[in-house]
C-alpha cells in the first residue's frame, strides 16, 4: 500500500477514488505510567512510556486504515493524516485517515 501525505502521487495517475478511510484506536494509560508521567512533568524531559504508547497507537491506527482501504480495492492512500485527542483523563484516541484510491504507475 502506497501512503502519501500529498494530495497526488508524482509518477502515478489516480484512476479511481474510493473515498475516505480511517483507522481508529483508543489507548488507556496504565496507573504506573500516569504516576511516572506526573513526576517527570515536574522536572521536565521526555515521557518515554507515553511516547511508546503513542507510537504503538499510530502504528495500530495505520494498520486499520490500510485494512479498510484494501477492503475497498485501493492500492494507495493520499492526503494521509493523524489526529489525536484526549478522552477523559486516561484515554487517548488516535485516528489515521486519508483518501483511498487506485493508482497506476506512469
């Protein structure tokens, strides 16, 4: 699956547009990482547990995005983006989205 943040694909012709596709996951932080993050935020620095959780969430959301696009018959996704939001105090929603297309190499 070819995935691009651009609206077109240089060297390819978009033959068909299948429409919007997205992959969604909601992640919950564990109590230990919350306490560690709270303490770390007092002194500054990277919150490695949170970084790992978000990276894994993005990968999972992207996998779901690709599955949905393949299910529609697409071989590429254009205008690819991520969106994240907090749900309450412990949940993070991660959404990968874009437009599923069938592209042909020129």
